[in-house]
C-alpha cells in the first residue's frame, strides 16, 4: 500500500514590529510551535514570513494569532495593503526627542549652565522623551515580557527607564537637583547622580537610527517594488470594432488589446498588427529597445515606445513574465543562508545573556565601592550597545539588494543557498542548443551544379518547404521573402518532401535517402557536402528532372555573445565544458568558435545528469546552463543550475538561477554577483560580531558612555545597510 502524501500549503505573511535578529527568532519560534507547520522562515529586511503548513491541521488565522501572541502584527500578503512611503510615525517621536534632548545634554555637559535646581528642568524635559518618544521600545519590551521572552527593545527600554527612574529617585531623595556635574566620554569619568541626558539622548539617537534604517531598507527593496509596479492596472480591449478600457485582471487568453506609445504592455502577448520598439530594460536589463513586428512575442511590463500595437494575449495574471519574475524574487528573499540561520540562533540566546551581564556589571561595580549612579552607567551602556540589530540585518539586507539588482539585470536568484553555491562553482557545463547557440536553424550556404542559378535552386526548395514543421525545412522556407506557389505537395517520410513548382516536380530531402532513388551527387557537390558536414551543418539536396541540382546547408546559429561569455567565465576561474547530444564533429566546430576546449558529445538526454555526476566525482563544483526539458535532470543534479528564461518551464523550475535574457554573459554576471554578495555578507557579519565583541567589554568596564553606546549601536546597523546598498552599483558585463 503506497503512503499517503500530506498536502502542504504555503502562505506569505506581511509582518510589523520586527526590529532585530532576536525578533526574527521569536517570530519563527511562534510559527513553528503551531501544530501542522512544516517550515517557517522570517526575513527582517523584507518584514515577511514564509510558512509551509498542513491545511488539515493549521489555518492562516492560527498563524496570524501566533504572531500576534508573540508581540507582532501579521497579515496574509495577499490581503495586506501596499505600504506607502509617507511620513513615518517614528519621525514625530524622533523630532520631539531631538528638540528636548539637546538642552538636557547642554545642561549636563556644561557646568556654567547648571543653575540652582537645573536638575528639575532636565527631568521635566526628559520625561516626554523617556516615556512618549521611547514608547515604541517600551511597548515592544512589554509584549516580549508578557510572552516570557526578550528582544532588542527589551535592552533599550531597560536602559532608558533605568537611567530615567534612577535620576528621578535621585531628584526626590537627594539634593542632586543642584549638584554640579560634567559629562565624559567614559561611563566612569562622569560625575553626578543624574543621568537624564542618557535617557534623552539615547532615545533620540536610537529613534534617528531607526528612521534612517527604515529608509535604507526601503531603498534596498526599490528594485523589487519597481518590478511589482510593472503591470498596468488597465488595458484597452478590442471588442466588435470598439475599444473599451478594462482592468487587467479581467483579461483572458486570446483577448485582443491595443497598446499605444508610452504605455506598458499589460500581459504577455503576441503582436498581430503594427510595428514598434519595445523597452524591456526593467525586465531583462537590456538598455537598447527591441523592434517587434507581427508574430513577435512581447512580455508584460515592457514599455511601448513608438508605434501602436495590436496584441493577442498569451499569458495573463500570475502566469505573466512580470508576475513570475516578481514571485521568484520575493521567494528568494525569504530563503536564508547558513550564516543567517546561525546568526538568528545566536541572537535568540544573546539578549537573555546580555541581561545577565548587565546585572553582573552593576553588582560588580557596587562591590568595587562605586555608588549606585556610578554602577548604573556601565550597566546601561552595556544594555544599549549590545542590541543585535546589525546581526539581524547582516544577511537579509545584502540578499534583498542583490536579488533586486539581479532582477533588474535579468538574473533571477532563487535565494541565499543559490548564492552560496554559485560562489563555490569551479566548472560550468554549457548545453549547446539554445544556450551557446540560438536554438533555431538558419540557411548557411547554397551549392549548385555548374550552370544552375543559386537563387532559383533556393526559391524552388523554399516553395516545397513552406509550412514544413522540420527545423531544416523551416530554415529553408524562411530564407526566401516571397516563396513561389506550389501544388501537389507530398510528404516523403524519412526522405523529405516534394511538390510541383514553376512547372517542375521538385524534391527536397537528405542526399543519402535520395541515393536510394537513383539520385546521386555530382563530384563537386560531394566535395561541398563533405566540407559542410565538417562544419557540423545539416544538408538538404534539391532535385528535379532526375538530377540533384544543388545542396543547401543549414546550421544552428551561435549566439553573438557566446564567445565573449566563455572568455568572461574563464576570467572568473571557471572551466567551460560543452555538453551536447550532437556528434563529435559538429560539437567540435561550435566549441572551437566560442573558445571551449573540453567537449562532451553524443550524450543522450537521459545521460546528461550522469555526466554531471561524473564531473562532480572529479572534485569539480559544477554549474549547468541549459534551456530544454531534457536539461532539467542535469540542472537539478548540478551544484548550481542556471536556466535560460526563454526555455522550458521544467528547466526553469529545476534551476537555482534563471536568466531572463537569452545571453550567456548573464551566467558570468550571476557568478560575479553571487561572489560580490557573499563578500558583502561576510563583511556585514564580521562587523556585526566584531562590534559586540569589542564594545561589550568596554561598556562593562566603564570605558563607554551610554550616549556613545547608543550612537555606536545605531551606526552599526547603518553600516551594515550602507555596505549592502553598495550592491546596487553592480554592473553587468
């Protein structure tokens, strides 16, 4: 009896209230604790959760409730209202904190300004800052405490409230209101029992840092938002010689629509009337517009720049190119690298450890004879400086920018694991047809008997092949602009085809098959056929009146950029390998033209994956680039699968990277982008860890003023975001 497969559903949730890696850990833990949840991944940079669950056990409302109980807000992404870039509510709290903290800082730093009772003024000015401006921190800390956990906001709230409440107690219980004091860069260098300036300035700094951080995170996601906005909301539908404007969501396959200059193509379609230039830069990264004519395909999201086009819809809604690209990029941004999973686990236990260290620091200073105020300063500094915000942003911020930038260039990365694998690749296997070559046959040469007109031979052959489904026949037919009329057409299975054209019965077929009918090649045509075969070209003979009058050779055209792409792959230290089912002679010709020295030919489709395994056994980390259905097993078997976006859906589904443009140079760009992204991630993680390793002991030992701790904490997050944003400057070759 076969086992019953458990159905799994997937839902993406838009989250609100995440601030650090420990928030991510707590949210993921809350989701994982729901019965029926198979996997849950939370991304800090995108503020989204991706959840796989058994619908027979768990429901989306249960998932939303679990997030709410953890202290955050969640909405199914499909129901979430688009987030606008209006004025952030934190800005008002930040402005109040800045305006009120400046005089508090001046009073605390400059003894000349400390009049009798100045402490009461500082306390009055600090109160709205510590209680109202810092309220988001306090609320988040309370929600975490209610669920028996701790977060970055727990540390901030404790630090601010400790500094504020201890100062209020000093005002009420001692004569600290008029006590002279000065501020030092170190905690132990300051004098006085009041620390209002710590509560006020730290709040202002952290709010400013959070506002800047949110803006930087929005900039990091600009590319993805641009993709999401590609689709026009409306389309001009042609109905009964009339035009009506309808929502794009109402279009179905087969509708006729009109797209005028300056409008975006709403869905994937085929041109049925009109000519124009199409700008696909936001979809493929191509900077030069592409001319389209009747019969050409255009992708939804492309910009029509010149003429009026009448289109027949082919793929609508979620099946359109723009929708598929956006979906792939968004899915990529929810996946986690191994380094990020480690960082999240560390952050999950980091905050409780810091709370213990703060208590130990406070007690330790008291044991050395320090006053309560002197012992509180290093403890508060430790609480503030330890916030693991940079740790939570180190990986997702870089991944967010990289996937968005890649999408702009026509490179769709499936996620962080794909980046990690792409960086380690040492050999790249290239499928020939449709990857190195264009995947379509074209006429290469015409050879005729002495006295025959090459144009007439080609014209007669093209007339026979009109309507042919064979690649060679189509190439011959397409080589003539206006084919001659033909009649009495007859297919010759295994041989070719024949028809009466211009008064003669013309046969077009393979020379070896025509030989069986007594039609042989003349010596000069034999020499030409041998030369063409050595070039790996397919040959068709053209005969009438019992004589082969000429031969036509066709070939799959090498992409113009393939040779340059191979050079770029070599420059990256990768060994290019050509893998094809073609014979050795044809494969060698193509390999020589593009500069590949290692060729694996005569490979059956089902054996391609085995060849990849054999290369991996040699110690190579193998990437495979392909586009066909028969490439899907090899793409799945490879360390890194790269699919041409113009290829089969099965190949794209099996790949880690999809190239929207049919340009092999994008494969080299994908590897370069992966390497640069991983360098950025390592730099971010080094900074995030080193920052805490260095500053925690300095804060505990009293060498760091709490105000400087807040500044350092805010700067660490901004450094990670700024470093990640440098990936926006990545350029394709």
